[in-house]
């Protein structure tokens, strides 16, 4: 059976992808190999941090709402040794890589709060126990579009909104397990 990549190796791969995505020829090749649209998978996770001083370890950018969806938080960084990195490593051990919170992932809700980035950030800052509903990009192309909009501090292109109700192939289920 194949093994899932650890968070450390995954972080290195994301860094390499980020650098490569600055190269125009890489972006052209990525566009050429783009498959038919793949539906996104929405999932939920439940995290507990030990105290108020410990952080969950997410860097996020606010993504403005549109006529299609409300505001979401885009994951732009994951701190080493954080709750999120530990969660991602547990997903690797469980062979559930689709439940990892990856760079360019969007947080759709935090403790039931959705559509308002400010309120979702407050939940992450104030709560020691959170239930997050998230959605990872379904393909390399959406990752590249998200990285580009992040670099330029511009809006996310309409065809990169992989978390809209029309693009999502599954609804979140109750969190499978709590990670402390």
C-alpha cells in the first residue's frame, strides 16, 4: 500500500509548486494537462487546542464574497508544529489525504459561522475547540489560479471558485474525529 506524504515533505512540495507557478511556461503546461472539471470535496474537521496561548497555526487571506458565494478564508500558510500540521500528519497516518488542510484550501465555516471572514477569524482566535468546514482545490489549475490571485492581492477569478455550491461534489459530513 502507498504511504501518504508527511507534512514536512508536503510543505516542501508546496514551496516548490509556489516557485514553479511564477514561471509562465509551467503555467502553460499546467493549463494543457488540465482535466475535465473535477468536483471539489467539502469536508469537516474538529480541532482542540490546549489553551488560549496555543494557535491553530493557519495563515489566511480573506476572499471577498460574490453573487455565487459568501466570504471565505483562503489558507496561505501552515505553521510548523501547529495543530493543523499535526492534523495533516494524522490524516497521512489514517490514509485520508483529502481531509488535510492544504495551502489554497478555503475555510467555508468555523463553528457554524460562515460568509463573514471577520467573524470566522474571531472564532479561530477565541475558541479552543473548533469545527471547520473546508474545501481543497480539486486540481493543479485551481491551485495556480489561487496562488496568482494571492500574489497580486487581486480577486479570485470566477473559474477558480471551486467551493461554490455548483462546483462541490460532496457535502460535509460530521467531523470524523477530534484532534487535540
